[in-house]
C-alpha cells in the first residue's frame, strides 16, 4: 500500500495549496504565497504530514519547467530586445553583489583566516544566492497583470541571464576547488548551448509556423510544443550543463512569435501546469525546509544571511536598473522582483555539500533563507507595485 503514498501526497498538496492560496488572496496577497506557506506547514518543519519523495521532486521539476515555458511563450520579443542591454547589467550586478555580501556573512560567522579553502567555501555560499527564482516572480506579476510590461520583460530577461552567469561562476569556482573540472570546457559548453538554441530554434520555428497554418487551434500543436519544451530542457542539462529551466524558457521564446497559435498553446499548457505541476513545485519549496539541528548560532546566521540575501539583490539589481535609465519606482520593482531564490539555489547548495565546499550543518540555514526569500518576494512585490499604481493614479489626477 505504501506504493500509493504519492496519490495521498498529491491530493493533500493540491487541496491545501488552493485553500491557502484563497486565504492569501482574501488578504490581497498573491496566491503563490499561500502555496509556499502550505508547503512549509505540510513539511517536516510544520506538521510533518508530507516529506520529500522522488515523485514529488520530479513533479516539482516538471512544474517549474512548464512555468518557464509559459513565461517564454508569453514573452514580447520586441520588448525583450529593448530590455536586453539593461537586463545584462542587472543580471551582472545581481550576481556580483550577493556573492560578495552573502559569502562575506558566511566568512564572518565561520572562518577566521583568508586561506584558499575558506575563500572557496565562502564563495560557494555566495553563489547559492546569486541565481534568481524567476518562476515565483513570474507567477506574482502574472496574477497582478504586470508580466507583459517593460519591468516584467526586464525581470525575466535578467533572471535568465543571471542564472547563466551564476552557472558559469559556479563552474569556475568548482574547478578551482576540483582539478577534475575544466572551466574552459564548461564555458565552451555554455556557448555551444546558445549556438544549438539558435540553429534548432530557427528550424523548429519554421516547422511550427507551417503546421500552425492549418492547425492553429489543434491539440496536436500544443502537445508538440510541450514536447519541444521538454526536449530543450533535457538537452540543456544533459549536453550543455545549463539549467533545464533555461532550456524551457528559450523553447517558449522560440515559439512566442507564432501569432496564429501562440495563445492557444499557452492556454493549454497553463491549464495542465496550474492543475497539478505548479502547485507541487511551490509547495515543494516549503517541504524542503527542515529546521532539525538548528542551534542559536545557526539561527542567528540564517537571519543575518536572509537579510543580506534580500538587500544585496535589491541594491545590486535596483542600482543597475537605475543606471540603465529606469525610474526610481521601476528600479525598486526590478530589485524586489529579483529577490526570490528557489530551485537553482538549492541545487547549488546541494552541489556544495556533495563537493565538501558547504558544511552540512549550515544547509538548514541556507534552505531557510531560500524559503524566506521566496515568501518575501511576492509580498514585497505586491506592496511596491500597488504603491506605484496608486502614485501613478494620483499623478494623473493632479494633471
């Protein structure tokens, strides 16, 4: 009978993420906050009803892949071109500042000398907080109708780019701590991914363009599009060492100009995602929180690290947005939108543990910080956007 536990887990997650989502919606917070809280309460740090399993991990991974594919297919390619240069600078500072800030916090708490090994360990902790979990921001912006705006396009572009920069930095730091990894080969693989995406994207777009002429609202085109998304995700991870969510996003971008069938594909994939896979992903972040073994020092470290994780993204990304000519309110929105951490951060942390560059004792603190950042982002984003909207209305009234 234990083999059917996954059915119980799935039912509980779907039920409670929706209940808590409705509750948070009642108090004017994004429903994704409710899903995250539900995960925390259902997991080992709450009532212990559910625990991580291979089924939930894989279902969660499919959920984030589908979310990123939807974000890609909803991308305005012209807006993406306009925001590209700004997104690059935002991503760059959004990686550098958290690595220095969060790595510095770890160093102050646990290291007492500037040895090579200690610097590598501090760098690993910093890299954990370099990547942004854009899926949480995408969901929040989508709920508020702000996804297809200049700020929304900039946020998505910057988050994708900072994932790539983060992966490059991770590869380099891993190579510095492990002689078996060659940074040059890793860099070539990442460049190869973009060449691969360009060649495959051109061919696949032409095929879908021709098929959509006679089947623009046929289920076959939605199924083929989702299959292409999964193939791009697989190729990104398997052959190029790039995060699968990056492959999924670019799969969506390749198909975003299918004017005849774009909305149909997005609608079908969104329905499948929001019924099952996305709730499991958001609840899964909470399920990963395990506070066992946290002592006073680790708890204080977690609080300071969480504050630094939030501040460094807001300062780094917000400053870059301001330099690129965005208004103060837009810059703050970009900074806040880049605060969320999620699956990539946890992946980096796990890699750090397996390589011996992150101590197992600090892992619960890192997970706690990731969850706190994930919970805070939609709340702060909601407050900032609502305040900006009210200011815009008042300014218009005064005119």
